[in-house]
C-alpha cells in the first residue's frame, strides 16, 4: 500500500518515502501496482525489455502521455506522481479498484494512503466522523451504497473512486474518470457464437495475465459458473496450486440443493487435481468482525474469507483468483439486451427473440410500454433496510436526525436501473454502486496483511471493454439467464455446472446465521458491562442500554441489539 505526504513543490516533512520510489529529480512516482502486459508497454515506450518496472514504468508512461497515461496501463494499480516541473500531483486508481487509495487535501497539503487507518494517524489529518453517513450505515447497513464509492466514514478523508484520477495543482484539484466506457468503440461480430468465442478468449487472456508472475496461485471453488470457469482456465495452464470453498460437506439439515452443490465442488476439485480447503465462519471470528471499527478497517464479506488467509500464506500462496467481481458484466444477455434491440430499431429480431425465449405473448405489450417509458425508475425499489427491517427501528438514534440522514439524496442505497435503460446503463451503475469497492478493498487489505494479492479476471479492463463493445443482438440469449457466459464456457465447464441455476445454499446461509446470532449474544454481554456513554448528540445512551437489556425476541429486536452492541463497543474509539 502506498502512502505519502506531498505538496506540489515536493515531499513534506513526515513523508515516509518508499524503498521502490522512482525519483529522477523531475518526477517522483510511488506505486502499488501489478501491471499486466508490461513488455508491450515497454515496447510502446521504446524501452528495453528489462529497463523499467513498477513505479519506473509508470514514470515513463507519464513522461510520454501525461495524466492520460492511466488509459495505457493494464492491471491493478494505485499510484501517485509528483511532477515538480509542472507543479502537479496525480493520484490514480485502476478501473476495478483492486488497490485502495484514500486522501486528505488541505491548502495544498496532500496526504494519501492505501490504508485508511494509517492515514488517519498522520498529524494534521482531522479525525472527524461523517455522522449522517455513519447513522445511515447503522440504520441501513447495505453493502451497495454509492456514496461509499467516493466517501469514507471520516468527513475530511475521501476515497479515490475506482477508475478515477485526482489532479492537484496550484489552481486547485480536479477529480474525473480517466476511462470513458461510453467511448468504447463497438465491435462487429458475426452472431452470438462469435461473440461467445471472443468473450472466452478475453477471459482466458485475463486469467493468464493474473497468473503470469512466478507465484503460487489459489482460487475460490464454489461449484458456480464464475469461480469454476476461472479455476479451470488456470488449471488448464498448470497454474492452480490450491483452492478453498465456503461450502461444507452436507450435514443433517442439508437440502437437495446443498447436497448437489457439494457434489459439484467435489467433482470439480477432482478435475482440477486439488483438495479444496473448507473455510467456515467461527464464533470468535464473527464476534471479532462485529467489534471491528468498520470506519477504519473494511470488513465486507470477510465472514469466510478471513479463515483462508493464514493457511494460504503458510502454504506459500501469493495470488488468489476470484470470480466474485465482474460476473455482473461478463454474464451479459439479460433482459436489458432485449430492450437494446428495440433501441437500435431491431424490432423483428427483438420480437423473434421474445418468442424464442418462450416468453408469454400476453406480457409483450407491457414490455413494449415499459420500453416506451424508457424504464423510468429502478428495476425494483431497494429494500427499506437491512433484511427488509424498517431503518427507523433503532430507538436509540434520534428520529429527526435519522429521518434527515435517510432522506439525504447522496445517501440512498443502490438501485439498479430498469433493464429498459439498456445494458450499458446497468453496467455503469454497478461500477458506481460502491458494492464492488467495499468488498474488493476489504479483501485487498486483509490479503496484503498475509502477503496475498487478490485478482479478478472478470474485472480485467479488456473484458469490461468487450462487454461495452458487443452489440445486443450478439449477446442477448432468449430464455436463458447468463446465456452469453454459459455459451462462452461450452466445452470448458462441465454441463452440470455450466447449465445450473443459481444455487440457494440454504444450509450454508442458516449456519452463518446461527454463528452470527451467537456472536451477537456474546457482544451484547460485553456491551452491557460498559459505561453508558454516547459520543454523539443523536445517540441516546439510555435508550441504547434499554435495547441491550431487553430480550431479543424477534429479528427486529436482534438487529437493534447487534447494532447497539457495536455502537457501545466502538464509542470510545469514535469519541477520540
């Protein structure tokens, strides 16, 4: 993780520097980067094969293309460039957001760091919580909150959004997206079969890029489409050394779907030649996560993953491949593609596809009316709160403050655009949703502490560019969810996995719920013993204590107790 304390004139007192800094007197470059296709980039820059890497290669790209250099880089990166001659600082982050980067800018003094907690310890960086955002998270802890794509829980510290750059100069600062998805040129293909072939080629190349370094590689193994495809592509090149799964051998409460899911994982593991490690949440692990100060340390989706990191490090793993990230794009072929056919005037193709997909004729007029209105509104209204619970169900948060925070237009949960707005509108909304950043940053920071780099082949920029470039008539697959991806994986994935519907995994979900309930009970006992105090005017300490003391007889009461316990346990840290 990079960090620095700079002005446009140069590093400031307190800047820690880094062993792999590039500094030639004019440019100072600090980078946390895994650059793909580095040899091709060197050739484009006229450099010798081994002349530059990492920060030095980014410096050469910046010297040639200036702040437009980001679009010439493939891979995962967060970097900072201090251009002394131009009096300018550039911060940039890759399109997937695989490398976190946070910053505080005040009167020309820029502090930046890939570790938020470390940045908050820098002298002069204010530690003032964003109280409305914190309240919304407590009341409605949804994972996909678009505000968190650019904000943090700290009022004076911002997150550099994925795919963005921050340019700081004498005249101020400018934040913008450096890659324009709408400008990706369309790709002409001869039908769906060719489109599927191109998609498979891009994903294959992406997996090879992710495994190009001489490091041991592990992969998630779920029995689902995405992780299975990535694991098989890596194994086919002899680049898969280990795997782990969140599924467990079926127990007494397993249903047919759970049993089938485990059998698919076992069968796939045999094909891959690996013995997957089963990871499961524990009471101690869940209690520790719930008591972690989430305002400083991202904890999204670590319930299972935290238990794989230590064993992976001990086994010498350096890279973890994951399909959890990017499947929203590479799937293609959902109903939005049908509406795109109408938008392009391909009415005959669209009507034929409707019939081919065995959709009822009676529903066609409604679909056409929806398209005429261009899908005003989201595909479905977001749930009012966590698990559908009313976000005003926490009696220890002052109601007037809660209502104002929940009504803030910038603090609304992600709502996927209606399919009638088209594939690309949905893609761009997901990229801006904050959900990808929440999980990717969480895993990136946790993995870095164990010497592991997470890589997401389905978020490779060439794969994403293809998803924006393919015409809808080539990607829409009538009557089959995720048909484009399924077709692309024909001959690679076994049909029981390739054609399988999304599994319910009810036994795994129930097991996680039981562990979380036990962890909540443990946290409540700890919280009850702490002093009744409130770090914020909108938190009622007495009402919070009443929630902790009352029996949790229903899901609403259990949710309130869990949040009350977290607030009580974290109050001391927030107060300071």
